[in-house]
C-alpha cells in the first residue's frame, strides 16, 4: 500500500511553477522515502522564488518558524523536490 501512496508524488522539474497550497517534500537519493518524511506547504509564490513552511501532522497551517525561501533556479541543481499530485 505504501507503494501506491508514493505513486502520487511527482518530481518537480526545473521550470515548473508551484502554487500556494501545494504540498511538497524533499526528494531523497534512490527515492527512499518513508511516512515520517517532512511535508512542506507552499505559503507564498513569486516569479523567481517561493516560500515553504513545514506542515506538522494534524495542523491546519504551516509553522511560521520553519519557513524557507526556495529560488526556482535552484530546483534540479541544489534541491530536488516532489509535489503531491491528487489527480
């Protein structure tokens, strides 16, 4: 069943944009993920960057103390992300 859950996580490729409310997580080497991996929510978007906040399990909004700024230019080079796709 865990394998089916991971099928919904899709890589975020360079040039792809995110929207406020997207759930993303860091992609690990070898795609070794587990249920305890940190899930982040996009809380702000801009043309050149977006801001993510750690969303604790059961919380309705991300923790403001855990916000990170991610530049789109860094995706694929310095950071690897996956986005939750509910389709």
